[in-house]
C-alpha cells in the first residue's frame, strides 16, 4: 500500500511538474510592452537611438548591457567595429527623427505623375510656362536681397516667403519644371542663383520625404537664405580664381556666423532658418565649422541644406573649378555619408535625384546627345530622355524616348545611356533651350 501510495504520489508529482512545465511554455498574460524592432545598418546608428539586438551574441561585443541607448559617438564606433547591422527600438528611431525635425513627424503622401514620353514632354512644356515667371522673380528677388545684405539694409522677408510659397505650389504639382529651370546658371551671379537652386532642391527633397507643406516652406526659406553671409565676405576673396590661402579660407568660413548674425539682427526670420545659415557647413562627425558641433545638435533643416548645398556647389561652374556630372557628385555624397552628412538622408537624396537626374545631359551609346525628361522608378538606368542631336552631333527636332521600352536608333541598335555629362562638357545653353520651349 505504501508502495502504491508512493507511486501515486510520484505520479502526482510528475503530473504536477509537467503541468507546471507546460504552463511555463504557454505565453503569459502580461502588461509588459512589446518592443518593435527595426533593422538598420550599423553605419546608420545615431546618438539617441536604443540598440536592442545585434547581428551576433552580445557576449562577443564589449558592452555591459544587452540593451544600449547610444549617448556618444564612441559607442557608435564600437558597434560599427563589431556589427554589420543592428536592431534598434523603432520608437527610439521615430523619436530621434521627431527631435531633429522639430515637428509632429506626420507625413503627407503627395501624388506622383506617371506619364508616357510624349505626355512627359508636353507636361514639362506646360509646367515651364506656368512657373517661368515665378522662377525669374525668385532670381531677381534674391539678387536684390543679396545686395541689401551687402549694404546692411533691411531685407524683404515677406517677399521671400511669398515666392517660396509659389515655388512650393509648383513643386507639389510636379518638381520637374523647377528642376529644369534650376539648370540655368551664370557664373558671375553664382551666390544668388545658388541660393535659389538650393531652395528649389530642398523643397523637392522635403516633398520626397513626405514632409507637411509648412515644413516645405521652411526648407525653401532655409535654402534661399543659407548663404546670405557671403555678402559680408570680401568679394575679391570669394571670387578668387586660384586656391585660397589658409587666412583667406578662414575669412570665407566666417560667412556662416555673419549670415546668422545678420538674419537675427534684422528680425522677422524664424530661428531655425537663422540656424541653418550658421550650421550648413557643420558635419556629422563634428569636423565642420564654425562651431564643430555634435550631430545631435543639428536639425533636419541643417542636415538637408548641408547635402543640397554641397550637391549644387559640386555640379556648378565656379570661378575656380568646373562643375562635375551629377552622378559623380552623388558618388561623393555617398562616400562621405556618416562622416560628413546624415547617411539616411544622403540615401534618400540619391533615391530622389536618381542616377540620371531630371534635366541633366547624357551621351547615348550611338553618340547622340540627350536630356533626361523623367525618371522611371522601376528602371533607374532607363529614364525617359529627349534626344537633341543625331549621331554626328547635329541638332534635330527633339524626340522623347522611354529607354525602358528599349527603343532603337535608325541603325537598329538599342538606345542606352553611355555616360552622364557635366553641363560644361557640352556647348548647350539651357536658357536658350527653355526659351524655345516656352
């Protein structure tokens, strides 16, 4: 009896233990918050993000905890040394961008036009006619504004806001026409034209990032006013065709602080716009100027203008260098991501501009010259182009052609892009071409 009692007790104990084991395997009801993870490259880590998982065991990485809220660049460098990618708390990612954006981070989906080659060409001509007046007024306005800055006079901020608003209207309809108009460049009016182009590109980039309209208008103002401080720098240094001496470069670098001080003193300009004038040459690794600030102190506007400003400067002719092709400028931005620029934004900018940006010149495999009309989202290397010359370089009536459809030339060869061209590589006048169009 005792044996059966013992066996019965044992069986009961085993059953109880099994039940306990099974209950441990069942998901427990808990009020504990489930962490939503986001996988990112280690190269995209930023101060303020929370790392919750690695691509290897935590024991293989010299950190003390199995969750790490990044507070220094050294912690980022440590994780990048050991990991290719990490998983971060998605909420910390959103909070990070909400902090640098300084708005509620609600995105707006702007519609995109999907046009056939002939429609793209016609739409461009119609939109160019609509916005040409606004574009010309913007150039005239910024030229006068720069002169007022140079004389230390009051500047027309309300006029700037009005023109930026009209520019936003156009870009929300479709950014292609403004892209084309921004290709008109005069070397002797570089600073004012550069500011207009940076404003246009910044608005378009903000649209690509799906930012609300009010933030697009702030970006436009940031772009148009970011370089006003250059009017306070000696023009013989600013326009020197040879390399600058260390002392001269130190003078040029002062334009960031001079621009900030001017905008602050003259009033009517939002602080975040003033800040961009000071911060657009700061860098993510702290090696920028004028203050060598840490990346977490740079707003989204600072980061966007830094990228757009560099891109336009590299692709434009200056008194001391010729502009490079857009594809080469994008390659440089890509190489400098993380160190100089916000890597996430650089990759988004490259995605927006495309391998062959709208309005850029290319040479086809048969020698024809062409302009990029629009980008095929599914076929980045096969955009819609407008053929401008024959194979001998003679001008022809422009012909729109969608390269993703693999069109052929008169010899039966499939048309492909051979290489991108800098504006200075070809005797082609955008201003005359656009006048013919409109």
